C-alpha cells in the first residue's frame, strides 16, 4: 500500500523494468515482494487526517486572515483585547466544524473502499479438488470454489468470475464457458458505455483448459506458466505480452485477452483468467487522480469578495495609521500630557497604529460567515440525501452527497456539449412509427408534437390505446393493427417489404442478447436507438436470440432460423452507416412472399430450420443516416415510377417524423 508520503505527494511509481513477468500460481515466500490488490480512494488515514486536513483548512484565505488577526491580538503593543486572542474560539469552531464535515465524507469513502476490497471472488488453489465430486454428466457450479476477498488477490492467481460479476483485478482471459472462448463484458465503469465488448481467449489456451467447469478448473489446479507483458500503465486499449504454459509453446497476447478491473462479465456463465495488474497498478486506478480539495463558485466568489474587502480594510488602516503617525509627531500634541504620547520614532508609531486599526476594523469580514456557510452546507447535504424527489426507483437509491462543498453547483449549467440527444433524453428511446414500402405505420402523437399543437391553439388528439391482445415489449410504444395484419397476409402488396424490414432490424445491429431466469430475451445495446429497433422487431415476432462468430439465430414468427453472417461492417462516425452481408435461406421467409411457420409465436412450439445448401440468397442490409443512405439509392431514372413514388413518400414521412421529434 502507499506509505504516508506517497499518499500526500503522489502515487508510487512502478518498480518493474521494461517488462513485467508474472508467474502463474507461484506461491510467494514471506520475504518476496507482494503487490496488494487493496484499493484506497479516501483522502486521509487516522494518522494523516489532522495534519493533512489542517493544511487544507489553512489554504483558505479567510482562515489565514483570522489566524493572523488572532496572533496580532496577542501582541501587547497593538492589542485591543489586553493580549487575549478573542478570535481563537470562533476560528477553532470554524476549523473543527469543517474538519468534522470532511471527516464524515471521508469516512464514507473508507466504508465504500472496505466494501469493494471485501467483495468475494474465487481463486483456484494449487491442487484444488471439490469437496463433493460431481456426478456423471454433472458440471461444477461456482459455489464449489472457495471464496476469497478482493484485497487478498495476488499477481499470478487463477481467478474465476461468474456472470454479472465484476473483475477484481486486470486479468488475462484463459478460457470461458463459451466453446470459442468468447466473453462479453460491460465497461460502464470505465467509459460510461453500456454496450457489451467482446473478449476472446487465445485458441491454444481455450482448447487447453476446455469449456466445461469441471475440466477447466481441474486443469487450472495444476497449471504452471509465465506471462511476460508491459509494466503497469494507464492506456486502457493497449496491451502486449506473451504467455507460456509449461510444456506448451509461447503464444502472443493482446488487448483482446485483457479483462480490466471494474468491468462486469455479461452473457457468459464464467471466465477464467490470471491476475497481471493489481490494486493501484490496475489500469482504472492508474487513470484515476488523487482526490483534491474542490471549491464551488460561491466559495470562489466569497474568497474574491473577502480579498476585496481586505484590500479596502488595508487602505483604511494604512490611512488611519499614517494620520496617527503625523498626529503623534506634531510637537503641539506631544506637549499635551493627557494624550500620553511617548517620545519615540514616529514611523514606528505609525506602523503600530496601523496594526491596531487592523484589529479595530476586524468586523469588516465577519467570522460568523464561515461558520454559517459550513453549517448550512452540511445541513443541505443531509437534506439532499433524504430528498424523496431525487429517489431513483429502478436502483432503489437516494442521491449521495460526496462533497457538500459543491451543493450550490447543482443545476448551474453554463454550456451543454453533446454529440447526440441521448444526454438530454436520458437515453430512453421507443419504437413508435415506421414507413415501409411507402406506407406509414404507427399512430399517436409525441410530446413535442402535442406541445406544438397547444402553442398553435389547435386541438390535441388523444393517444390511441393498444389492443387487448397486443404484447407488451420494452422500448416499444407502437399502436397500429394494420401492420400486424399486413404482415400475416401473404397476398398483401406490402407483405414482402415488411418481412425484409423486420429481418433487417433483427440482423443488422451489434446488440447482445441475454436470457433471464424465466427465459425472456433481454437486449444489451450500444445505443438506445439500436435497442429500440431490435425490440421493435421482437415485438412483431422477429426475435433475435443468439449470436456466434459465424451467424445469428432468429425466431421468425415462431420458427427458429439460423442466418449465416458473412461480413459485418460496423457503424463509424465517418461511414455513418452499418452494413451486414448474410446468407438467407428460403426457410427465413425474407426472400419469398410467405411467413415461415405459424402466424404468431403462440401458434405452436418453434422448430429448427437449417439453411439449405441450395436455394439460399445473399442479402446486403445497410442502415444509417438518411443523407448517407439516400446517396446510395438507385437513380430515379433507373428506379421506375413505382419505386420513385414510394421513395418520395418515405422522404416526406421522414420530414414529418423529424417535425414530431422522432429520431430518423
């Protein structure tokens, strides 16, 4: 752990050379170097609290001012209080109140640190054997492994992390429950993104450890090897190293195999990895800065006004001191015995009178201001923490005040920099309307449209209600019975367009599916737009269920269909579109005018439909910004009259959607 001076003046530098060597499962002796996995985010310790906090308290201008006045009050020649520092008591009260407030806030950080450091994980001991051998055909569960707290994790430990659990340190992925060694992680604690990132173990280690828990953990109890990699650094997306398991060839490692502390495992039953960076040497901690005292705008303005008043006070005291010096230097005044003027240096007398006037004009800056501000901010912090209007129902948590010094900064926004409207819409998107084949589907009015109609003095139509048999789907607020009827009617002229449209929404995306305990599919999307579109496809019977390196599995109106994905070109800020080349079989129904299987998911159990070798068709699905897609459409003179008419209707519908505040 960092020592006293490292906590105050900075972090400890890495003692590694040009490379770090990590011995897998190496049992360290009592005299070997140990790098703790304990993380401390608090500012103080019981030993450093008083001196370090006092140093911070007397970095504030008003505290320094009153401290100097208290010292001057003890000088007999200038004191107006007979040498008694009357400001000592109120100044002590100000400092003590501020120290108590800082101490309470830092204690909460200590509690948070203890909770994180005491979080349980699973480390496979040497020559580990389960207490109860599994039965024939039974796999081991995570509960079979002995628990270990995060702060006890050491370099080289082989760690097992289960689904929806956090990684206790930076780890190298060795194997996972997936047959391809794939693991999906959520990096919200690092970059705020909720989309899942794909990580994959090296093929040699994935095959070596296997994919069943019994096989992998049995091998991990005996494995020995060495990892050679870069020394600890703060670059989240850079990693280079090699791994050599005893008796096997050395393999190269990259950022694809790196699992970072603070990330969460998702959509994967378990992963196994080796700790390579622990504690304050993990990348997330290398990127964090040491807590520093923060000051609000009111605090800065108070300090500025205090400085201005202090300047005015000094000017008055200087004028009064000079006047007193001239008064005492006047021979006529010296002759008046009742004035008791001493025969001394007039300049020195003027200086003493200057200091005396500083004490007389002390009330220019009331010390009660500091006491009042400290008490009010502490009370405000408590009130904010108990405010029911700031209660978050989904996480069942109240607002947490980590620094009451910044209370008045709440809601004080000068500039908003955003690259998308998600920042202002809470990242909540709903699938409400669409235009397919020149036909607009979806009824109802958005909140923006309703407000616009109110301003124009027009009647606001009531929102239509969904039918009683309409399923409830997250992120979908779609009311229009015509779409479902056209989708079921194979002879309808728009039937094929609707099939292609929803197949497109179900295939062309980067969404990752998860299944809850009830078997329901939950989507983790990189953006709320993609999530709403994928849930929209699910709402109408095109359920994206599974993804693997070669394709996706989709339930199309009750029939399981596997779609082979040949090429994926992801969305980028320069392309402004995403494209997927896939192979569709006739069983998918997307290339002929009929729906595969029953007309509704409840019409019967889904059946497995494999894509046949013959009769399949290659399809290119492309979606993106309207200006980018329109540039790639067939020219009007070659498209034909019907297609041109549909295109004009679609562009007109997009303008209407945009006026209503819908994302297009």
